């Protein structure tokens, strides 16, 4: 009987060891499948970065790197061609601006009248912040003044209050 139990423990131990080995093999396969030594070429990195700055003329508000439209696909290919020809990022953007106008850029240029698109939002936030601070300070001062006025009653009210308190005291003495 003892021998049988001992043999069963060995079988259980071997089964557990086999399970651990299977898990280890699956983990190694998973790690190897998820890692890649493939390096993206610099031209493709540049093209992807540029594709994020150029808007698809057919799909307003959508960059050509996200759009599935045929024109966006053609524009992505043109970006790759222009980069391969040695054009700089600005020159590639100018190529598309000359064909589609400045609205093809997702980011407005930072010169001329377009500069207002860059200056007004932070300026508006600053004005809003200053206005909020001034209004809150005035509200705080007004509440202090109101509290002071409530605490310091005019003299005629204090005389009336004294008379009223005296009448209450007399009525309490009369009840006793």
C-alpha cells in the first residue's frame, strides 16, 4: 500500500513537471512571436510623419495617413516619391499646398494672419483666468463687507434690542 502511494506521487510530480514544461514552451513561443528585430527605414518614418500633417482633400479633417480614400493613398505614394527624390519636409508640404491650397495642411502656417490661430487661444485663456481671479476677489470682499455690516448694527437697533431684552426679562420674572 505504501509503495502504491509513493508511486502515485511520482506520477503526479512528473505530470506537474510536464505541465510546467508546456507552459514554458508556450511562453517562449509567445515571446519570440511578439518580438521583432525589423527596423523601419528612415524614409518611411519621415513619410509617416509627413502624412500626419497633410489633410485628405476629400475627407475634411482627416490626415492622409488615416484616410482610406483612393486619393489619400495616391498622396501617400507621392509623399514617398518626393522624399526619395530628396525633397525636404517643407518642400513636400509646399508641393501639396501649390496643388490644393493652404487648407491641405492640418496645421495652419505660423505667419501672417494665420498667426492669430496660434496666439488667440492662449491669450483667451489668460484673459479668462485674470477675469476669474478679479471677479472672485470682488465677491470675497463683498461678502466680507456684508458680514461686517451684519455684525455692527446701527445704534437705534441696539437701543431697541436692549428694550426688547428688558421686556423679555420682566415677563420671565412675572411668570415666576
